[in-house]
């Protein structure tokens, strides 16, 4: 007869993956995500770019949440060539941003208190209201995981769980908003100065993605120089680059010599160049502040690349 052995480190299934505070938050993410997605797909309905984005965001977050819970529950994450702590922290922050955006966009574009015209009627309205509520609960579930797993002062944690690591995800997300406004008839190609701004946004975005990717894959120790110094130097350069864009973009878009200081009266909502330029300018300042905060926090943390 064959012999049996106890698996090292306890049972094969990790019950704490669903019973701990973080595990409970992840189970609620699955429940709220599936409910929101189903309500919209079944009778709520969606259309256009806004509706497609919401469904894609909810579907992406639900799929990766299933992966995280399954790997935690079965302990299979130890077989993946990833820094699991960095991966889960980065995904939780990204999912928080995506679910927050969807929780704002869907009610704004699709939810109303009056009944919809037939054949949708009041049933579709009720489904959309319910989907909007569960979308908000989904955001709270992801935000709760970020709050529970965020590194505390003096705590040894993976880089992406620190404030600096979480800010990297927000910076990349804001850069995507800027890119969306740029391609939406912003006329950034009129001047070399505005093209420089686009180069700044692209360079900083790519560098941020590389930092996140190296952290998630656990390759921060193979750079040939300390990872913390690389991050601080890059963040300092990003502050300088964004500072230049924060000065140049408004001048060449809103100064009377180059652009329009105010919104033109004949500018149509949804297809207005001035609106796109304003969005780019606003989020340029947002990202500048994020990089400054990142630089300040990077001075106070020590990196643990193996977590």
C-alpha cells in the first residue's frame, strides 16, 4: 500500500483566502462584480463607448479577481513566476480605479429616475438603478482591499503595496485619460511644443509601466544598481518633465496668440477641441502632483524586491 504525506506548509486549500478580512473583501468583489455585470447584460442594457468601457472594466476586474481568489485558495500562486504580493496590490489598485470610473460613468449615461421608452420600460430602468448601486459597492470592495493591504509605517511589505507603488498605478491610469483626450481631436500636432508634451506623457507612462512590470515579475534585483535609487531618479526626472508640460500645454492651447482662451460658442459637446485640450491640461496638473507626492514618499521607504 502506498503511503500518504501531509503537504508542506499545511493543507492544499487555504481557507484563510476567503475567511480573512482581505479574503472576505475579495469574495464580495466576485459577488458584486458578477451581479453588476449580469444586471447590465440581462435587462439593463448599454451602448456606445461609455457602456462598452463599463462592461469591459467589470469583466476584466471579475476575471482577474477569480484568478486571484483561485490561486490564493489553492496555493497555486507559489507556482507562478510572479511577485504575488506586488501583483495583487497592483491589481487591487487598478481595479479600484476602473470600478470607480465605471461606477460614475454608467449612472451618468444610462441611469434615470423616469421609465425608459417602450419596449424597455420601467424594468430596464430598475435594472440600471440596481446595477448602479452594485457598481458602487464593487468599488468599495476593491477600495477596502487596497486599504487592508497597504503597507503601514515600519511594516515590511512589497513595493506595490506602499504609497509610492500605489501611486504608480494611479499615474499610469491618469496618463491613459490624457491619451484618450489627446486622440479625441485635441490637435496636438499643430505645434512642436505640444508634440513635446505628448512625448513627455508617453515617456513617463512607459517608464511607469516598466517599473510596475519589473516589480510584479520580481526582477527588480537584476538591474545592476539599487532599485530604490532608480525609482527615485526616474520620479525626479518625471517631475521635471511634467513641470515643463504643465507650463507649455496651457500656453499653446489657451493663450490668444496660439489658441482659444475660452470655450468657443459654436463648439459642440462631445466633439470640441477646446474640451479635449482642457482635459489634457487638467490631468497634466493632476499627474504632476502625483509625481511630486511619489517623489516625497520614495524618500521614506525601503524596497523589499523578493516579496
